C-alpha cells in the first residue's frame, strides 16, 4: 500500500474540513462547548487505484447514547473531483 506524504494528508484534511465547515459557517452559529466537543478529526487518507475517490479515516466523539470510550473511527469516501462525502462504515 502506498504511503502519502504529510503534505498530502494535510491537504486532504483541509479539503474535508472546508467541505464540512462551510455550511456550518453560513448558519452563523455561536461557538459552544457542544460544538467544540463534536469536532471530527481526519486521521488518514488513501487514494483509490484509479484515482477517482479518496478514502478518509475520521474520528468522531461518542454520542450520549454510546458507551463511554475513546473516539469512534469512521471511513468516508470522497470523490476526488469534489462532491458529497459518503460514509463507508
């Protein structure tokens, strides 16, 4: 499996954050502790062999309904040409 440079991972993280943050910024929400605790963190990104999609590992905080523990890892598929991310797991 090909490893990507830290520069690429930072770029993909920025792209994901912009895609998820822009709608939130447009709503003029006040920054609260609940919003801060709900921030998701991109951990790794891998490009598909044909280059059409990017698989990104995102860690999210647990909800009140879930048992106590560390963040929950999720995998998301993002089209490399742009578009809506789709949850894979």
